[in-house]
C-alpha cells in the first residue's frame, strides 16, 4: 500500500519498491513506474498501484476420480504480474488518493482466476484417473497438467499474469477411503511382523533345542567319563591291592628269612656258647681235679663270700662281745687239744684219697 501524506491541499505519494504506480491526470498519463514518489492533486488524479513482486497462492479443492471417489488436492501457485499496464487496464487496481488503499480487492480477483483455471485442468485429469493411480502418481501428473494448462491459458497472458511455479503438496482421499486403503498395507505389514515373530520364535526354539541337546550330550559325556573314572579307580585300587599284597609277601618272606637267619645265628651262637661253656667247664673241672683240696676249699669259700649278702654296718654290744669272746676261748682250747687227731685224720684222709 502506498504512503500518502497531505500538505496544503496537495497529496504526496511514496510507493514501495515492489509496487508499480500509474498516475493519470485529466486523462493523460503523468507518472508510470515502480517505486515512484511525487506530488499530485486528488481532484484531478486517478491512481493505480500494481504489485510486481512474486505472490504465493495456496489452493485447496476437491476433485472426483474415474471410480467416483472424492480426493482433496492441496497445492501452491507462484505468480507475478509481468505487465502492470495491462493488468491495471483489465483489473481494478485503483487506490484512494487520501488513504492509499485499494478501492476493491484486485488480488482476490486474480486469486479466483488462477484457482479456477488450475482446478479446471486438475479436475479434467483426475476425472479420467482411477483412485489408486491418482494416489500413486497423481501428485506429479496433476502438477505437470496444471503447469502446462496455466502456461497455455490465454486469459492469463491477456491479464498480464505469469505463473512461475506450481507445487502440489498432497493428494488425499476421504478419511474412510484412506483407512480402507491403508488396511491391506497394514495387514501385509502385520503379516510380515507376525512372520518375523514366528521366525524369531522358531529360531529361539531351535536354539533352545540345541542348548538342551548340548546339555544332554554334556551330561552323557560326563556320565561316560565318570564311568571311566570309576573303572580306572577300581583298576587302580585293584592294582594297588595287588602291589600291596606283593609288597606284604615280600616283606613277610624277608622277615621270615631274617628271622630264620637270626634264629640260625642265635642257635649257632648258643651252640658255640654252650660248647665254649662246656669246654670251659671241662677245663675248669679238669683244673680242679688236679688242684689241692685246700685250694678247692679256698675257692669254695671265695665263691661263698661272693654270694653272701652285703654287710654295711656291724654293731657289737657288750653282751654279744662277751659271749663271742667266751666261745672264742673255748674254741681255742679245743683246737689245741685235738691238733694231733686232726693231723692223723688228714693223713688218713690222704691215704683214703689215694
């Protein structure tokens, strides 16, 4: 919208850089250009403001396919006014000289023209296209058809319009139809998911079976090795018992042989000792047979003295001493009186001995 100010009954207009201004004064063109600024008299001026920048026009309309299904087309047009003079001559772009605003709605008129023209080409294409094909390839086909139809539309060129780009954002059926169309795909996806789940379960069962078989094989192998261990332990115990029996027999034989040899040695020693003792006795007897009787008595007294008990203390009381002296005196007198008889007896004994 142009910026208009008032000064002393005059008006000053300052346009935007993207707005084309046409100033007609008294039927003659006074100013014509983009981004103008000038003074004018409101009573004799006719002003038009035509935007020359790119404009976006959003569209949303319904169409029917060849199988009588309703679809919604959502798109966007980008257009531009390439000939402002022609557009100002065909469409009312006049502005109020006091406020600078449009007296009518020229952009709405252009939007209606572009929308209806685009819808005409899109409806013609979708009316001959089934719903499945329209949903599969309809976006590209509708965009190309709308772009070609708008480029070839003579009214747009006569109005000074040029369509720069056409974009079709979506082509959607009714919600119920869309849900119905989604059902087979969802079922297929669900079937694939179920199949994957079943395969996963089958793989898990197979793995569990393999694990169980491995555990059973391990248990069987463990039992077999335990059996081998028991057998080997029995063989080892039997071998150990046999070795111990052989060792005991060897020890017994060795002990018997040792005792036999020891008994023989003891017997030989005893025999030798007996022989030595017998020889000693014989020699002793032989020696005594040739000895004097007095010597034999002396030896007997010596042997007797060796076997008498040991006397550590001897106590002599006066009574014992008196009696002993009396006996000693009596014995001395008797010995002196019988000295000759003893000598004769000895002589007689010698004679007898001889």
